[in-house]
C-alpha cells in the first residue's frame, strides 16, 4: 500500500492536464500573492520530499490543476475566503443564530420543570458561546433570572 502525500496527487493531475513540471513551477501560487517557484521545488513536492503545509496554496494549486478539494482532505468551505460559500455565509450565520436562540428559549423553559443544576449547565453552555459578551442585569442575577423568569435587558458585545 502506498503512502498518501499531496505531491503524488499534484503529479497525477499535472500529468493529466499535460503540463510539464516547469510550467507548474512558473504558475505555482505563492503564499503572499503572485506566482512562481523553482523547478527543483516542484520536483521535491511531487516526489514526496517536501510537504506543502499552506492550505491556501494547496487550494490554489487545486484550482490551477482542477484537483477536487477532497483529494487534499479539504471541504468546499474555505475558512480563508468565506465569501465563496453560497450566499456569502449569511445562511450559515442565520442558522447559527437560530440554534442559539432555540438554546436560550429551551433554557428559559427548563426552569419550570428541570432541576436547577440542569438549568445552570445549560446557562453555562450559552455563556461559553459568548466569551466576548457581557450581560448587564437590571434586577436579578443570572441564576435568579433563570428560576424566576426575569429576562436580561441587554447583552453588550465588546
């Protein structure tokens, strides 16, 4: 069984495209923009003597040689360029907010029937989601608000 290396994948798709190693070297994407690498570098990568660890570069090589992202173990989601997500990530953002709102509503509902430790556990989970937010309380502390039904008046995001 052969060992996986991204260079083997790059070589396979370069050959399928009919490119020489020199042509790939001339078009090799650089980390900080621009293109160009040495022939020796491309040879080292293809023969598994050098590993490409920069994910944005691998994604650009993937585009260059028409390599499916799954060949490198990547998904279609590019964390360095979230604008490529259909809708610019707005749907994912909205779904996340909806899930958080559901968790908050569930926690407020739990105070009627669940034991206090369970409610507190859920409240801590919500708090961990927002380490950058501070909760300003006007009437009661968090534990009393969950038990009595008092809602927070304001959440400030720092």
